[in-house]
């Protein structure tokens, strides 16, 4: 409950800061000032470009499926300057801006002009997807060489070689001995180790990316966390034991009318578990990022309302608090990866576990006789 209360407070702070930033920006424009508050929304929402400001941005390819077929462009700018009727939504009610004779994007949200075949699906690459690919690429770069070493016997028939191999072997053994074995049956946990390890390290790397300069945490995107939660859901349902389905559709050892009442409850519970996995990871990673940028934005807000002297004077406090939250977020990056896989292991273990109801009933009768 405290965790969700904290998230609500952070969202409220963000809305307050964003609201003040909007009006502050108008005041600065009227005052012909060059400074402007930090745009919080641009830091947390997904986009069709990689943001390396103030150095610049890298536009990502756009791929659409419209009523007249597929359309592929190397960038948003090329789509706007093509002859296929694509327009930035920001220019629907205003004149478009140009640079060197070419239309430049404003919102990067494209649609077809009126009378043109409309867009049905947008398959464009986004920055969250790119950073997700970076995480997967690092997984391959780390574990393919390590797997090659183990096949050669290093770490199996001899001691692990080097700090790098020792660090990752420690983490692998931690997931095996503290996550998989305690929650999944001894004869079944090895089947799920590849998924648990992949999920743990992928989430860990994606979380850590959010701490890097210009980096993005893909786990702050609900579609990414939803995809991970779906994988856990599929693992629980595909490999579920007969007892799992029996407990859903005909709960044992209870009256018939209770069995009927339990069916919808059990069905709903199968979906609430992955939903909780998705929202927990998404909310924690998003709230941490919003909090960091909100603390930085406070300096700009103080500058606007109380002047530069007050902003410089208070910046020591705000920067110190930001560094503390930054360090805390680095710790949370590990914690959230661990929480996701341990809950996944728990859900999988409950689904694949097999019960001997007759044996349990026999033991209960025997105990009653004694």
C-alpha cells in the first residue's frame, strides 16, 4: 500500500511541476528570456527519435501500413517531405516549419492528409524499442562467450576464470539457488532457468540504461513490461499441471456450490497475476525517472519565480537530493529485476506443482484417528 501511495504522490508532483513549467515557459517567452524549464513529458514518453540534446537527435525509421499498402521511410523528415500525403499533426491547424527548404517534424506524430488513404497500423521503430534491442545485444555479447567457456570446461571442470566470469556466475547461481529452486519443484526448475535468467538480466540492463546520460529505461514503457508479463503468463499456462486446471475449474475437497463460485474467481486470478507483474515494474521505473527530472525542474521553477540567486543557492540541495535518488534508483534497478523473476518463479511453481490429494486425505484421516 505504501508503494502505491508513493507512486501517486510522485505522479501528483510531476503534474504540478509540468503545470508550472507550462506557464513558466509562457512567462519566459513574453520576457524574451532564453532559459526554459525542463520538459518532463519528453523525458519519459516514447518517441520516434533518440534524444542526445543538446548535441542533437537521431530520427528513427518510420514504417506504416495504410489503406493503400505499406510505406517505409528512413526518418520522420523523409516521410513529411515525400509525395505520399503524410503530415505532422502539429501542422494540421498551423503552417509547417521548414529548414533549408525541407519540412521539419514538430510532434513526430504523423497522419495522412484528408482524402488520402488513412494509416491503419504504425510499426515505426521507437527509442524504447532501440534501447530494448541494446539490452538484448548486451545479453548476447556477455553470455555467448561465457557459454563458450563453459563448453570448454572453464567453470565446470575447473574454477571460473577472471572477475567477469565470476561475477556473472555468482548472479546465475543466485537466481538458481534463491529464486528457481525454492519456488519450483526440484525436478522441474531447470526447465525454466533459461527464461528466468533471460528475464532477470534483460530487465536489469534495461533498468541500468535509464541511469546513463541520454539513456532510456525501456521498462518504463508499459508495452515492454506487458510483453514480459505475457511470457510469464504463457509459461504458467502452457506448462501447468493437471492439478492447476483442476483447482481452476473444479476446486477439490469443497462443496459443489463453492466449486461453481470459485471458477470465475480462479479464472480472473490467472490474469491479475501477470497484470500485477506488468504494472509493478512499469510504475516503479517510471516514478523513479519522473522524480529525478522533477527535482531538477525545481531549480528552473525557483529561477522563474524567485530569481537566479535563489536558484543557485538552492541548487546544492536539489542536486544533492537528485544524487541520492539516483543512487537509490541504481539499487532499485537490481531489486525490480529480482522482484519480477521471483514472482514469475512463484507463479510458475504454483502452476506446475503436482498434488497428491489422495495421499493428503489419507494423512489427514490418519491424523484424525490418532
